[in-house]
C-alpha cells in the first residue's frame, strides 16, 4: 500500500511539473506571441492575507505568485477541493496504516 501511495504522489508531482513547464512563468508560453512574462495579472481584491488567491470566476487553477518565483493555487476554483482531498486521502491512509 505504501508503494501505491508513493507512486500516486510521484505521478501527481510529475503531472504538475509538466503542466507548469508547458505554461512558462507568467503564462508566457500560453500566449504564443513571444512577448515574455506579463507579470501578475490578478486583481488585489482576490488575494487574502496577501498570499492566498481566491477567485471563483477565474478559470485558472494555478496563478502566478504575487511575490517571488512560482505559482500558487486558486483556492476558489472548484477543482481545488478535488486536489485537496486527493492530497489528504493518501496521507490519512498512510497514517492509519502505520498505527495498526
């Protein structure tokens, strides 16, 4: 069972890295125009405590971080809950297996 949890974790990580690499920083590779990163395109009203992006109307699952390099999740996206549960279930199973 531990091997299955590890395999799912590795597969999920690989998928996320591939998707982010194809998008490019700031979505530069999505535009096709070769203009380079456009910077943070999100409204300030959708950021909670300056770090959490919550916008149900935004179709993007990942958005560029406001500070530093990288991406963060759109916590208002409906698929965020699927992602969150997908992370918690293997962790809960691993904890239950180690206790018995």
